[in-house]
């Protein structure tokens, strides 16, 4: 199963992923995105969030 992962060193905390897939991602207290539920949104929505990340900090992990 594919799981979205956030490279927190790369993430700028713009919040776009959380806007697109709010059941999967959130911006934490440190101001960077994290995965709160890998299956929170459907795969197409998560892929849209991955594609929308301006610094390409989100990817799929097998």
C-alpha cells in the first residue's frame, strides 16, 4: 500500500496540502506539514496535494 510522506526538512509549511487533503495532512505546531491519516482522503486527492506542493516535499512511500 502506498503511503504519503512529508519531508519535513524540505516543507515550508505553506499549508496547501492541508487545504487540498485536510483529512490526510495538517500543519503542526512547528509550522511544517505532517501526515495525520495516510488514508484520510482518496488517492486522487492525496496525489493532487503532492502535485501542488511548491517545494515537492511530499511523496509516496511503498
